[in-house]
């Protein structure tokens, strides 16, 4: 068993807990073991960077943590809930309440303005239109884009698009922020701004963040880094 | 969700415009075809309409039959009254101003067609005037005729003196109270004068119309009339007005069925086009739909966006198409009124078109919805 206990706090402060998680994929007639009996604990308020080569299982792990996929075996417990046992519809509702996604390619809807994109997750709440707008504005202000609220993604720079993506991820005040290569498509300056923003969300607003990255410079901004190789987590990169 | 549907509806304006145009044209055709179909199959709403039969030449519908048949038809049990007419094409000043000249015996004409209305004084005047004519309001207006005026009517039918110009006196205006006859271009003259004056075809008519005692007798009376002339030449074909009209059209290949087939073909093509466009559009946006799912939107919401977009496309294009059909039919009604007196958009056609818009909206979105319901968020987001 490959176990990495990343937490340094008490059990009640643990946001993410993976217990013996294995994930198998079928590729034609072959079965590939992408994750191998992983154990992981992430305390509340942590900023964890996950590094590793392509195909090592980082994104698969993120998909499991975000409820976009289910483990073949083992438990994925987020904020006390074993999400692997939820039905599809319950898992959708759970994602809306507990997870904010930040993607490498931003994934903003091109037909919506920045404000509408940010307000999108709030459409799943019982908030009225006025309140949704107010909260979207507040999130945009937090990422420094209040003056770009009415702009569509095509009218924004890559860095600005990613800020909108982050605003969308935090607008519902989720338990967990999952960032998949958030600076992978940006130049260094814009990337640094995004990383500083994530640090701010972590330190000032107490957000628990798990970030997948290939970039050691980005990983250095996190509180700590774990390495994944061939489906196994470790505290040190493989030599 | 409506925001998403509306915003997606407005994207890619060029493609959307072409899609809407294809739907618009399809429903424009549908509206016009339905109006033509209605015009072909419509029977008068008057009570007498259900009680009337008509008799035509069995072999060639417009070919002449002996007027003497009328007396024998009148003796068939169940026949209350018989009238008949001979017809020719007339024109005023030039042959492009053509209209129908119907020659009928005055008394029986009004007996069999009680819905024909002529003011009493004008009717009396016509009954006493051998060369008199009754004309529809449209003709009066079109040629600026006045009651009492004598007008030369150009025809291709020679009179006994060799002339083809018939001089008729306008004795009054005739209207049909059972249906909108504002566009009808007809002149009614006395059959006796017509028959005595023409150089050829004396003693023949083009059609008999019978008023029955009760509608329930239509079948046996029709059969009895045709049996009368089984061994005569020409033989006859008798039936309710609508049925006979349909049988005439059946001879040239069932126009109604052809119209239906064309409409089905048009809609099937439209459905394929919209379905293909929606499928293509949905494929282009798989990552967007995957994002919605990742954010927590359920499959129903995501497929609902596609369904909503498809319905909106069909409704906007379809309603616009039906409006254009209505305007086109209104513009053409005057021109085709004699061939299709009930050429109009009916409430049934409107209801049917709305049902079809919804049906096609749903059907066209089925494939994309199935595709989206099977969408793997993980794969779709990774592919973008």
C-alpha cells in the first residue's frame, strides 16, 4: 500500500480522505491500473500541489476528488461524505455545493459575459437573480475583474479568462478548489498572477486547494507538494 | 436555463439564419399546401350543400350531356329539384380579362342553390330579360359595370350569326351567402338564350345539380340516376358535390395524396437538416456541456438546453413561415378563387403546424440529447 498522509491536523479538520483507492481503466482488451491503492489525507486550509509526468494518474485523482469519476475500489471521502456511494444525480448536486473547478483551458461559455459565467453555478441554488448577480460581482471583484463583468471571454486575455474561471470556482464558496494546470496555458507573468491569487484565496480566505501542475515554479507556491508516478503517491519525486 | 437556451440560440448567426430559413420555407410550403388541399376538399357549409348531388359526364367530366336528361333525373324518387348549366369562357375588352359565363335555367337555379342571393328587384328584372345577366361583385368592380348597362362579352363560342361577341345586359349583382364569394368572377345568363343563340352544341349541358329531399338518400339516388343512363351515351357519374369533385381529381392522380406526400417529403428533409445541424452544433460544444455537468447541472438540464434550442428554432422559423404563408395565400386568394374557392389558412392547419413544430423540435433534438446523456465529463473536458 502506498500511503501519504499529508495532514498535520486533527481528523475533524480533514477535508479529503482517500482510503485504498484503486482505479482501473479498460484500454481495448487491456486493463490499466491508473491509481494503485492510494491513501491520502488533506487537511482543511491546505494548498497541495500534485506533480508528476503525463499519464501518472494526477488528472484521474483530481476527477475522483471532484466527483467526476468513481473509484474501482476504495473510499473517496470529502468533508465527511463518501462520494463514491452517491447516485449520479446526488453526485451532481454534491459537486455544485462542495467543489470549485479551475481548468487549464478555462472552459468559459463563449456566449455568456464574464459575470454570467461566474453566476452560472449559482443557477443551481435557490438564490434570486439579483442576489446571483451581486455574488458574481463580488467574486469578480475578488479576482480584480469587476470592470470586465460585461465582457465576453473572446474580449479577455488568457490571464483574465483564468481569473473569471477562478471567480466561477469560488462563487459558491465550495469546500474544495480543484485546479488542473491552472497556469499551463498562460505566460509566466499571467501565471504568477494566477498563482498569487490562489495563494491569497488559501491564506486570506482559508480555501483548501489541490492543484495539479507540471511546473515546479507553480508547485513552489503551494504549501507542499506530492509527487505521483505510475499511480503511486510519494513525498519525493522519483529519481 | 432559458438564458442558456437564448444565448446559444443567438450564437453562430449565419448558420442559425440558414437553419431558420429552411424551417421557414418548409412551413411556408406546408401552409400553402394545406390551403390548396383545403380548397380541393372543402364542401359548402350550407345545409343545402349536404343535400345536393351533381351529375357529370362519366368519361370526360366537362363534356356535354343532353339537357333532356334533366327530365328523367327529376323523376327519380328523392330528387326534389334539378338544375343544369352550360358554361363558356367570356372576357371583357380583351381575352386576358377572362371570367366564367354560366348559363342556367333561372327558376331551378335558385331552387337548387338557395344560398345564391340577388336583390328582389334585380332578380325580377333578370327573370324578364332574355339577354340579361347577373354578375358577381368582383366583376362589377373590376370592369366598372353598372346595373342596366349593356356590355359586349368576347367568347370563343360562335353564335348562329357567326359572331363570337355576346351582348348582355347587366340586370343585377349575385352573391353567395354560404361562402365568401368576394373574389368570384362569374356571370350568370339564361340557359334558354344561351342554347338558342349558340351555333353548335344545342340541347346539351355540362352538369346537372340535384337537390334531394333528405341527405340520407344521397347514395341510392346517385345510383338510381346513373342507372338511368347505363345504356345511354354518354353515361353519367353522380354523387355528392365533394365526392364527385374528389373523383375528378382522382383521375389525374389524387392531388390530395400528392400534396400530402410532398408535405411529408418536405418535412422529412427539414427534420434531417435540422437534426444534422443540431448534432453538429452539439458536437462542437461537447466541452461546454461537459462543463455544465462538472459544475453540477444534471443531465436533464443539459439535454434540456439542446431540446429548448431545437424547439425555439422550429417555433421561430415555423411561426414566421406560417405568417408568410398566410400573407401569400391572402395575396393569391383573389386569383385562384374560382379554382379553389376556399383557399385559406384554416385553424386546423395552424393547430397542425404548431403541433408539427413541437414534434420536429423534439425529434430533431433526439440524437444530440442521446449523445449528451452518454457524455463523459472526464473525456469531454480532457478533449477540449
